[in-house]
């Protein structure tokens, strides 16, 4: 059984607590759907960081790149844009087991941080126009409101248009 600090939630809180970040913890009913979670948290869906794990297949059939694609909560991931960004032959959602293993989060509460070196974090710039973003904190019943500038410094993502 992992310790709290060994979980994605624990790692996230260690990063936030060990930084200068301006953030709030929001407790709410368990919810994994972005639009419903946005209502529970009391913000516009466009401020939600919707996190999707995408597998990009390169030219060789066995060569893959795993991407954590983060888009505004009212948008969808454009798989063609992600594929092109990583020079792939195709792109699709990763299977649930792989996504949960590489993020350390169950489906529905993936955080917009890549703690695994095999996971490439890409954030759509439309999410970053807000002063604050919201996301489930690796738990379905707890979320984080985080200043966007602090998110960028702490997560160090590639910023590219990947939403449709």
C-alpha cells in the first residue's frame, strides 16, 4: 500500500506546499466528469484543466510516446494536432490501465502534472488565459484551484494548440 506522499495526491501536495504557489483545496462530492466537477467547484468549465492521456504511435509499430494532453474543460483534445506535434503516425486515448499506471491517478481525476519521465505534458494555450485553473487533485472528491502563472512554473509544460 503506497504512503500518502507516494501517491499522486501526496506528490502534488508536496509540490504545492513546497513552493510559493497560490492555491486552494476544494472538497466536494466525488465527481470525475469535468463539466459536473466545474459546477461543484463553482467556476466556468473553460477554467477546468481536462487531462487526457494520449498514446502517439510513431512510424515503427512498437514505438509510442505517451502524452498528457491538457485542454480547457469545455473543449476536446484534437488527436491530429497531438499526433503532428509528436511526429506520429496516429494518436488515440491510452488504454485505461496504462493511463492510470503512468499518471498514478484513477480515470476521472488525472492531474495536469507529469511525475513520470515517460509522460510528456502538453497544455493548450486557451486554458492559460485564465488567472486561475481548477482540476481534481488525483482524487474524485478533492480539487485544486491554482494560479495559472504558478501552474506554468511548477509543471513546466509544452504549450501548444491541441484543443478543438
